């Protein structure tokens, strides 16, 4: 045998494994002989391995605080070594110079940096004889001049833009008045001490506050020493009547589950309860997917598959998404949960960075392993697969059936930045955006709903990019929306990344918190409405419980108001001129038999309604998954 032949045989033997391996990788995309598998949209036939198993082994036995601190220090060192990999600040420098006030700027709101504004204007004038040329430059130039008190008529008509818009309504009663605070986000609002009233968790889960007289903040120390996170998700997972806290983190840092002992003191029990994971978490939601009376946890991330953690009777958590056919391989940016089809079980909307969003309906079964989530087909996105920037389920017309509102930060005047879907019997949802008066071309970063004027219908708040006006839309009795941004003094120019709403002081008015790109928080109170209101607390009642009010106004006109409980058993309802509340009915999430009926409630105060805990739908409560399911997910 020749030397050449021997060389070819040896070369072929060397290349053969690579050729076979390549063919197998093409035939089976999820198979990887070296490194981690690459998951596809098709659910794996076998339980997928955990992508973070090496980190789990590396940090086994360490306290979670030590693990987070170690990984955070490593990330900061990597960024210091390669600054190009750090996020690039997007906020224009002009924003920090303008008055800290809504547009049009009030006369008593001085600019934060008058000298900087004058230099900014001088630089723009010197740029060319015609002055600022692009639409963005012209807008910034006009904002700077408005902040310096220059009258519009003194600006050349060729570059003049409207910086003093007139109010859209002379009769809209509500104005969003700012309050002073030193809060930083992310935030969470709710009852963290088991007593009446709400508290504020701030600084990513490291600070806790109660409100004192005059909306002052009183610091508590229950969260001191905790590691900050990028998202906060309160939920009473242990059922003791106060909110616990799930803290999500980005860039591979593990999330935390903080148990509240009832006094506002929190303990990290992530490892003990089986929730330790290393991923780029972007969204989470507390849901009781199987209605067994214990909250489960849905977690989405950019780099790992969607996970559903089932809470066992022992209070630990099992990873069961794959077992239930709930499979999204990666790329989740936002998620939201609600009972969309009124069967008493939560349904999910998942927004993805690819634009291939998913709406999933629960399909209950008697055996836990037969439970499934069915994809609803529909155009739940934007042209060109533009990513969704915010998701909101809310009931626009008080029929106890929520609508789905999507926003996009990448939009055009033609495609719009909002999509509103109604699901009253239409399998895939009906797009009612235009009919509802929500056709907007400007980008939208965040969404919130709150009854600002106490007419019984939720209004809308839109957060926008820097130097664009945040927007306020008034709900027109469930028939659509009209803009009231200027009338409500809500046209701030912040880069508003998130909104939160709560009746923090229990006085019937909505407190609004906007979290800006730099982490600062703006606190606004919706003042001016003279409509009556009612605050209800229903301790022990689960999410989805229906509240039906029968009221009459001064002209003896009857009206019915229907609402559902959210994650907390507390509601503030605007009564829209009602002078008497004839009857209150509390109904389970499904069914028509009231759990309790109360007559003759007085408005403008808190009423605590006590009743036995709503019965669970026993016919569809799954048998608890065997313990080996959780163990298998860690292999």
C-alpha cells in the first residue's frame, strides 16, 4: 500500500467523526456532542438538560448572596476590561437641562440648567445658517427655547414647532400633581405587612417604605442587605396574608424568592425552595395555574426556555413547563397572565424579541400530566415582527372580560405603536385599535391602566421615549378613548420605562409611579375628581373573584359595575356619580351563585368583606406531580 494511500486513509478516519457529527447536527438541531444544545421551536422529545448546570455545580453549597456578589463582580470586571460591551446611554443630554415639569412648561418651573440650555441653543444656531435641520433637531431647539421663556412668535416660522399645546378639554377634572420623593426603581407596590394600606418596595428590592402623613415616606429595614434586582414581582405564595417578593435579575445572575414573615422582614429562600437558576430573566408572573390554592411561578428569559414552577403541598417548587408541553425556547421579553376565556384558569401572553409572540389558553385536565396550554392563532404583533415593548391586560368596558393591549417602541405612522384586541367570543381576538381611538404612530415604551377620574372605567397611561410627551387617555364609558394629556398635566418628557398604579393612601385617588431610564421615580397623584368611590378588602379571596355592584345616581338611574380581584384582594372602584350602593355581590371566578351579598354600603370609605374562602374547582384540580419530576429537571 502506497504512502499516499495511507495518508488518505488516515485523513479520512480523522474527518469521518466530524462529517457524521455534522450530519447528525443537521438532522437533529437540538443535538450537540460538545457544549450546550441549541433548542428550536419544536419541543424536545426528552426532557431538555438545564443550560445552567455548570453554574449550579460551581456554586453548590454557597449562600445565594455570595453567589450573586461573585457573579456581579465578575461582570463588572469584564465591563471594565471591555467598556464597548457596556450598554450605551440613550438619554439625550438636553433632558437634564429642561424644567422638571410637563409640557407646556409652567411659568414657575425654571430650567434645571439654564446656562447649559443657552449653550445648547447657541451651538445649534451656529451649526448652519438655517439653524437646526432635522425634525429631531428642530424639536429639541424648540424645547430649549420654550424652557428659556422664548415666545413661539419669536421663533422663525420655518422651524417653529408647537411646545405650548392647548388642553384637549375644558371639562376634564383630573390633574396629575407631582409629589417629592427620592425613590429609585425598580418598584413594587402592595400590602407587605398584612395591615390596611400599601407599602413601597424600591431600589430593586433593597428598600421598603410606608407612607406617613402628607405622603411622606417612612423607611423600614426589612429588606436591608438584600441584593438588588431588575424586576420585582410581589405575591403571597405562602398564603399568610402578606406579600412575598420574587426578584428577577439579568445577565445570568440568579433570581431570588424573598419570604415575608408578616412584619415586613424578608428572608431569601430561593435555594431551599428549589428556584435557584442562572439566566437572563426578563419577566415573571405569579399564577395559580391549576387552581389548587397555591401560587405557581411563570418565568421568562432571553437565553433559556420558558419555565413554569408548580408549588407543591410542601411549599417547594417543581419545574414542569416541559411536562405540560409549555415550550418557548428563548427570547421572552414580556409576559402577562389573566383569565381570558372565563374558565377560572390563567392564560398567558408571551412577547418575544423575534416578534413571534404567543397567546396561550389553559386546557385543564384531571391528571397533572395531561394539562396543556393551547396556542391561539391571531395577529398579536406588529408589522415586520417589530418587538413588543409592553403588554397589558385590562377591562376597558367593565364586562369582566379583559382586553389585550400591546405597545411597540419601533413603529411608524403607517403601522402604529398600539394594538388593542377584544376577545368577546372571537377565537383569535378582534383588533379594535382604531375603533377605540388608539391609533398612534409615536413609539410607546410602557403601559398602565387606572381609573383617574373615578367614573368606573380604567383610563390609560403611555410611557414614551425621552423628549416625547408621555400620554394620558380618558376612557369614554367603555366605548373608546380620547387624549387628555395636556388637560391632565401628564405630558412629561421622561423616558418612562415602566408605570405602576395603586391607591396608596386608601383615599380613592390613584397614585401613579413612573420609572425613568435613569432609575429615578416620578410620583403623581390623580387629583380633582369629585366622584364618589368605594374601597373593598376581601381577605382570603383568590384572584379572579368577581365583584358586582348595583348603584343608583341622583336621578335614580341604575348602573351595574363588574370587576375582578387582581393579585391582591383589595379594590378601589370609582362610582361615577352614584349616590347609593344598593347591593354588592361577591361571586367566584366562574359560576353564578354569589358567595356573599351585602346591601346598603356607604361610599367614600373602606369596607372589609369577610366570607369563607372561595371553593376550588375540585373537578379539575390536578394530582400533584411526583417528586422525581423536579429532580429530573436538574440533570
